[in-house]
C-alpha cells in the first residue's frame, strides 16, 4: 500500500486474526496463563459509547503487552444482558426483550467490538440471558442455599415505585434508585437474601492485602463500616422478653432515659399497652409509607409511646419505650437506648416530648449546668454511680464487663454492611430456582431440572403490586413438589442481575462445557483473575458481590482461593465539555463515526493519550486528528525511508531508543499509557532527524505502538519482511547501560524562580555547569546589573543564583 488507508488495513487484519484464531488460547495446555479481564458490557440498543471503548481499550492494551511479554493471555468477552434497563426499554418501545437483546448483542459483537482490534477470545463468550449460562446461575443460587447463605424472610426493603421492584441497599444508596433515580420507599415484603454479612469481617480484613486501586478499597471499607461497641440487654417491665441495643458509647448508659424501637420491630405488638394500641397502629402504618431517606432526614422527630417500660440494667431505672421512624429495623437491632444529653437526635426527641435529660459525661467530671444542646465528646463520668469520675474510654469497657456478669452486656462488633436482597419482582431475569410446598416447605429445584426456563410472556409490564410478572403465569407457577410429589408452586421472583455478573469470570474459561459450571482443573489453572480493569462506580455493587461469591465458593469447597482478582485497577472517567459524559447532559460520544473516519488504531491511541488512564481525560473531537498525524508519520518512516539493516551505532540514538523502551515498558506496567505514547512520539521525532535510518529502529517503533495500534503495526511488520505478528512478537529488551544519558538537563533559577534550562554533558564539571547557566539568555537577562552573592548547585538537577 502506498498510503496509510486505515479502512483496508483494519479489515484485512481483523479478517486475518479471525481466520487464524490468532488470539484464541489453548485453555487446557497454555504454559504461561494470564487471565486479563474487563467488565463485560450491558448490550443497550444505543450500542457502545466511547466510555465503553475507553475501558475496553485500556484493558486490551495491558493484555497485548502481557502477550508480547510471553504470556498466554486469555481475554474473554461477553454480555451482561438481563436486568431492569433492558426490560424498561423493551416495555417503552414495545419490543420484547427476548427479541431486542439478541439483536443488540449482534450489533455490539459484529459491528463494534470486533472493530476495536482487541484480542478477544470469542470461543468463550457468555451471554447471561442464554439458558446455558443461567442454568449455572440458578445452580449457584442453590449451592448458596444449601450452605445456609441464602434465606427468605419478611423484612423492610427498598422499593422503587418506578421500576416496581425491590432494590438492595447498594442499589438504593442515598435513598434513590441507582437505575432510574426515583426516591425509594420502604415496604415490608418476603424476600430472598444472601448472607453477605457472614463475610463482613473477612471482606474488611482482606482489603489490607489485596492489590486493588486505593479508591476502590476505600469505598469498600467505608461501605462495610466496622464499629466496635457493645450489645446491652434491657428487660421489658412486666413482659417475659428483652430488648437488645448496640452502642459504641456504653459509657453513657447511666444517661439512658428512654428507649426507641423501630415501627417494624418484632416486639411492637407484644409490648404495646391496650390504651396505646390505636395510636401505635396508626403511627406504624404512616411510617410504612415514608421512604428511608425521609426517615433519616434531619427534621422534627415524631414518635408514639408504647405504654411499656424497660429496665436500665446499670441502675434499675424504669425508662419508657417509644416508637419512632428515625430508628430503622434493618440497622443494628432496630432498638436504641436514648441518651439525650449526649446524642443530637435523642436530644431533639426528648425536648419535643418532654423526656428527662441527664448529663453523665463532662470534660471535668463535674456537671456543666448547660443542657441546651447535646454534647458528644468524651470526658469523665458523672451521675454514674461507682463509675463517676472515671474517664470515658476506661468506663466503657468496665461497665460492659460488669453487665456481662449478669448476662446483660458483651463487647460486640457491628458493620454497616447489610445482607444482599437478591430477589426482583420483574420479568427479565433468571427465575429463582426454588419451589414452595405446603408439606415440605421451601425445596430447591433438582439439578437435573435446571435450568428453570424463563417462560415466554407477551405482557411483561409490572403492576406494582409487589408480585412478580411471573406470578401471572399459572402454567409456570403450578408444579409438582420434587420431594413429596404433591402440588406446589414455583418462586415467582427473578434474581438481581448483579448475581449474573458476580460469577461470570468463573464461567468464561469453562465455556462451552455444558456438564459443569466450572471445570475444576481449568479453574485451578486460570483463576483467580490476574488483572481486572473496570469502573470504580461498581466498587460497592459488583465488586463487593464478586468477593462474597468467591469467599462462599471457597468455603463450600469448590475453589481453593478466596479473592477473585489478583489485581484490580479502576480506570478514570472521560469528560466532555467540562462534564462527565452522560446521556442526560447530551455529551456522550458515539465511537462509530470516529472508527470510520480515523480508524480503530487512531481511536484507541487517542483514548489512551487523553490523560492518566486511572484518572480519565478530557475528550475533544478535534484531538484525534493529532494522533492520526502521528500514525501517518509512523507509516512514512517505515515505508518511505531507505532503511539500512541493523541498528544505528551512535550512542546518542541508541540511548534514546533504549531509554524509550525502558520507559514504555514501565509505563505499560503501571497503566501510564499517555506518557508511554508521548515517549514513543519523542523517539520518532529523534529518528526523523537522523541522516540515515535503520530497519532495527523501525522494528522497535512497531513493538512500542503495537499494544495501542495493532493493525498498522502488523501491516508494517509484514512490509518490513518479518513473519507473524508484531502483536505477538517478543517485547524488546533494553540495555541499562545505554539508558544512562550522556547529557543532562539542568534547571536554572534566579532567586528561586525558574528562568531557564541548560543541556550539558553528564560528566561536566561544576564550574562549567555554572558558566553555562549564567550564559543562558533568559538567565543572563535576570542577572544583568546584579551581583551574585551565592551560587547553589544541586548535582544533576538545578542551579540557583542568589543575587542583589
């Protein structure tokens, strides 16, 4: 080819790679396995957007680098195709998701993903809506159930009125639906949960050692939310039951003047006096109509007295038990001891309902006399019996120890993390594989009857009743109990689609085996994943769930590791027109036109050049033209020069080449793609200034651009007469001795301000360096008419002249 025609070149090499199966790995026999994973996409009708391509390209560049380093890189791709987004779009457009999703997947795979030049191994593709996949998602559910990690109970849950389904806490952070942004409500419903809290301590502990991006680790640590305190048990006066509270401040226990329980607390009916029943019932009903966010807002407190009293275990005082919606049943024990002198919410409540306020902590241990607001600081105890005068920290555990002797107190650790609500009242998802029998109870679907197929239904619109769409399909619902043979009913909820994505990376290597979810030998060979790159927006959703599933599979005995990814790196986000790319802002970039006009190589390289990969970058439509010019220069360097055999012999050029190899090697390893590309550009600039160029220089250049621009690299590789692929040829080594520059650049300051730089021989004497610095034009102008009173030289770095 006489000119760089990206269309012909990219079509040619994509066809060649597919025909020769260039990037398909021998899963069984690969000697140096390296599992390179990226977050698989949701196949929307809109197709890939530039944010997807940014994520995938960054991961693929790393995979291609490891391939050139001699690893057998497995880089699979699939589609996270179940879920509310697909279903809502299908309902809106009137196209059934069973028709919509296959068409979307075809467009993603054939028209977009295959154009990117990634080393995807399509032999191991997964589609979460394929029964061959969700059979094993259902199997996984059953394994968790058998291990005691899946259970069903009535509980207050997050309900999205727009999506007409429950949400996990992680999907309703801030009181809004993470899908549609609607304010969520609280409903008491019977739901399936995964016992992720069973692993709270381990999930937190392992964060100290896993090799993950700091911001992801921080997000998970915050969400898990460990606190150390005590469980304190209060007897209910006149009733044969106790109320347990969790507190981090047992030192304030003598100041507990009332208790508050959540409206949904199990004890409400048992302890409410006859005189208070009507008022309590009305309050409970009203609280149930409020959202969690409304209940947690800082506003006027509401509440109702139950008519019952608790016994404060440290002093025997009878304290009234109230109901208030600022206490949530799903957090802690659903009951609190109220210490109004030392808790702001309790203080407001006590003031409103004229409840006692007793000061039990002060800085000096003496009463402050000011109870106009709550004080939450530590200090010395007062009004606290034998503990008066003791410092808070010491008193905490002394009080707990004393209560422990009577079985009324013990140290405890609590976590913010809550069990994962897994069931959804929608249509587009894998049915939960459980059967409900009046005689046998809840029974798993036998393995031989999996998958439980999602039935074809024309009307899939949820009715908001809280029942799944599948509940309307009697043929699906009514079944025979696999244990007793009697009449039974299927569970009509479907799984949260985050379960699909919590284990997909386990399935990839074992595709297309149909007899097991994960081949044991293959899983042992390829997992855990070596490198996973994805978005940090999934830090407390997908990434937390994958860790839970991995720990569960380990404890069940199916795998021998308990963390899914050896390394995880969170990529940054792209910004356009000063804002994060989003549909609502109308600044999302469709990659198709850029792939057409500039080619995948230019598009890939430009995305990686925008800024540090883990920070993101500022997209500008016109910026890609500069990268295209760089690739045009690469083309001309190889095709228009009369290249001599071998390598140049002058030390300066050899130094430039080997320093560039070293930098690009290090930068690719740390995902510093923008600086790797910049270094390659600088090397090309130097080579273009030489009087004579060499084939060896061109070879190195193609090695360095191959991870970013694989099509042009392979084309020019063959034009140079090399066999095979530049993308698979061994990564070049650098000579450390040649990386030491013969020249150095010295910054020159005058009175501490940078005024210029000088380039000089690396072995130059100090006097010569000072003389060169004084002679630099801008430096000389700032020294003109002044006397130098001090000359400061930091070897190899800078000169600073102090003058007056």
